[in-house]
């Protein structure tokens, strides 16, 4: 049984990772519950191989572990811009703490990076060699630059101390355990439709995203962690099927019996115009690609929100 630390383990992705890894491992879940919820980890709290530490990833932590997954950072643009300094610190100071812990324990560490490192991309689809187009003093930069700096720290710890690192660049993901007030597109549209409220499309809705269902993504993260030690370079994880925001709204509206109408709002600052991962590296090195169709994933996510609303 491996001893695994999951930082951000009560959040959307973190709790889904706990659910999978608790089957064969001992889990230490670290979360300050800023966006994560106790509700997400409630089914595991009384299990012998699960412990929860209510602490910010910025605070030093000393535990014996074999592997670390770092998911401790608020990922929804609306939420992470509310306290930008905290957002940047979570990524940078957080990963610094965890890298020191990993190095001391000779543990493997996986950082969940993001497609946001590509900013508003001028290359399409985005490959891992693309350096990106980020406004580093814009409102999104607290997240984008925090995640970029975390990749730098990961790579330098590997170069200097030989720390065993894994970097996943995660593209838009959706599914069970997203919070009702998360603020990202899929959860917003589903919650709005279920409550018969207007569907808020920012801009014209012609901007695109490529959405991965959470179960697929979690499988990709675990395969990356289990990959051979030479794989220290960033790998994109996401679904390469691209949809406009308008199409996304139309699909969700077609699946819910609702009185909601589409309402167009201003496009937020620095909102990327398009986004689609090139997942050649994930296919080659991890033998991974998403399996769940957008339609199926949306149906499962609607069922989840129906339960909790
Ligand atoms: N978006 C939207 N309405 C919403 C929430 C988001 O039109 O209620 C748009 C947003 O402007 C962006 C896309 O959907 O173009 C994805 O936004 P999200 O916040 O989910 O994540 P991002 O990919 O921007 O990090």
C-alpha cells in the first residue's frame, strides 16, 4: 500500500482522485476548504486508510509519503480572481513546500498545471512545446503565472536535486463534485438551466473550449504518476474535441426541460479565444486518451447537479 498525499484533495478534481486512489492506497488529504468541500470527501472520512488535514498548502507540512499529487489551487477564473495574491501564493509557495517534502522523502510529485500556461494561444491545437501567449499583468495572470512558475520550480528541483517530477497540463474538465457556485461554463449553464434562469454566454459564444469528463482526466493523472522516471516533461491531458460556447449552451439546453433563454454578457478580460489540446504525447507515453463522449459526460453531470440542487 502506497502512502499518498493529495493536496487540494477536497476539491473537484482532488476528491475524484481520492475516490479512485483510496481503493488500494493510504490517502492523506490536505485542503484548506477554500473552494474544496468536506461534503466531497465525506464518504472517506471514517475509512482507516484516509486522513484529512485542514491546512493551507502554503503552510509547511511534514509527513512520510511515497507520492504527492498537488491540486491545491482555485481553478475557476471568477473565483481565483477574487483573491489574486492568495491564488499566486497557493501555486508558487504551495509547490515549493511540496517539492521540499517530496525531495526529503524521495517521493514522486505530480503537479497539476494547466492549459492556461498557453494563455490566449496563437498556436492551435496547443502542443507542449508551445511557449504560450500570456498577459503577465492581466487579471488572469495570478493563476497563469503561478502555474508557470510552479512548472519552473518543478523542473529546477528535478535538475538540481533529482526530484522525481510529473507535470500534467490539464485542459477544461467537468463532472461530479463541481461546486454549484463554481462559476465555470459547464456548471454555470447546467445550474442555470435547472433553475430556469438565463444562460449567461460571455461575448458572442464563438470562443471555443475542449472539455474532458472528470473520470477520463483522473485516469490520465494516475497513468502519468505511474509512468517511467524519464517522463519529467509536461504532458497535456484533455479531450481534443472542440466546441464553441454557443454549441455548449445548445447541447445543455437540449438535455434539460427548462424555460431558460440565452442571454449575452460582456466577454471577460483576456478570455482565450480558442483552446484545444494536442494529446499526441499522452497517447504515446501514457497510452491514454479520453473515452467518454461530450454528450454522455454532460448527461452524467446533469444527473449529479439534479441530485445536489
Ligand atoms: N463562459 C460563459 N458563460 C459562463 C461561464 C463561462 O460564456 O457563465 C465562457 C468564458 O467566457 C470562456 C469559456 O466559457 O470563454 C470557458 O470559461 P471557464 O470559466 O469555464 O474556464 P476557462 O477556460 O476560461 O478557464
